[in-house]
C-alpha cells in the first residue's frame, strides 16, 4: 500500500512575535540558565522565529537586557511612602529598597554590573540617594561618587552571596577557602587561626545593613 507523501515544510515569513513574548522568553532563559546563555539566536529558536525577525523588535542583546531590566524593575521596584526628611534616612531607605529587590533576582545584578545599563524605573531611587547625600553636605559631584560606592557595595554583596549559594547547591565538596583555613599557621596568622572554625559562619551572616550605614557615614565624614 503506497505511503502518503511526506509533508513538506513551508517557507515564508516566520510566525508573528510580540515584544511581550520576547521579554517573557528572554527572562525565562536568564532566570534558569544565566545571562551568558541568552543570545539572539537562542532566543529566536525558543520563540520559533529567526534572529532577523527579532531585530525588528530589539536592536541587539544590550537593548534586550535593558528591556528585561525595565520590565523587572517596573513590576518590583515600588516607591515607598513620603521620603524621610532626614537625608541619611533617605539614602538608607533608597539603598535598602534597591538591595531587597535585586537580591531576590541576582541575574539582574549581573546585567547591571555592565555599569552603563540602568533601568529608567530605578532612576527615582538613584535620585533619592544623590539628593540625600547632597542635602547631608556633599557636593553634587561627591554625591554621584558616593552613589557609585553604594552601588558597588550593594551589587558586590548580592553577587558574592548569590554565587556562593549557587555553588553550595551544585557542589558539596569543601571549598578551597575551607581547605586553606584548616591548615593555617597560628604563628604567622594568629587572628585568622583563632577564628578559622567560625569563619564560614561569620562571613555568611547578613551584615548588609551595618556595612551600608558604615559606608554612608564614612562618605559624609570624608566629604
């Protein structure tokens, strides 16, 4: 009995895609696999389209990451009530808000460490930090530098914790640091030797708030 002819793949325009679908699929890729695995070719394959079709919606990967940032920030970064009158409290409140939102989604920090990628939805919080620092006595230039220091501290704290947590879930072998600390020479490194067995526990404590306050106090004192 003759077999029916095989269906031939049709060519032509790929299925229409929307910017919302692009953002949704890109967010899934970076959430599950990391930013490095997101490429225009990979995204097009996931959507069932072509890279060329994607370029009608986004210029390149950098613009795509900016869209992801804005989409996430718009849904997660909510302005608090009236800004605190005290400049220091205003700075701390805005910095904590940024930290809490980003800590829940570490891949965002990985994107933002490019330094020139910034979500427009987050600019209000940046304004609060810069304004608080200037109201506390810094010049505008000093306040911008102060914001940068706060951002570096915040981003670094989140990245280190996220990377360490990811390693602990994928590899239960002792870390290189644990091996080194187990063999410290107390005559050469007396303080580290005394705290070696508690080092991991101490450094895993959440001290972001204390560090933030110390950093801001130092910025204002130095200014």
